[in-house]
């Protein structure tokens, strides 16, 4: 998610998307991602980001260097390591 997209998300949509993410990537109530902590961290980070377009990688570097958003860091690492499912169905010659 880039900064422009994150600025357009309202509170209810944020909670819904975080709940989907946490339930999918934390099965069996394991604590890979804390739902309430993730929502809080995204709300705080939203206030600290600059009001200009930023790439997802720039935001991840900001999160990594700040070292105070552990759940956001986990979420970005998961999303950056996911394979591109669309290309896997194509034949290569």
C-alpha cells in the first residue's frame, strides 16, 4: 500500500482490512500479527507520514528505521515476499 492509498482509507475500512489480514496470516489464533496493535500502529503512522506520494518500499524503509511499528513491519515483509500469482499460470518458452 502506498501513501496515497493509505490516506484514502476510512476508520471502518481500515479495521475491516486489518481483520481480514490478521485472520488470514494468523491462523489458529497464533500471534503473528496483533489485530488491535496493527490498527493502532497504522493510525499513528498515518499521522506521521508526509503529505506527499510515497512508494510502498519507502514506507517500509521508514517503518524499519523507526523500529516502533512491529506489526506493520511484519505485514510489509509478508506482502513483499508473496509471489506473483498471475505470472505462474503463463507458459514460458
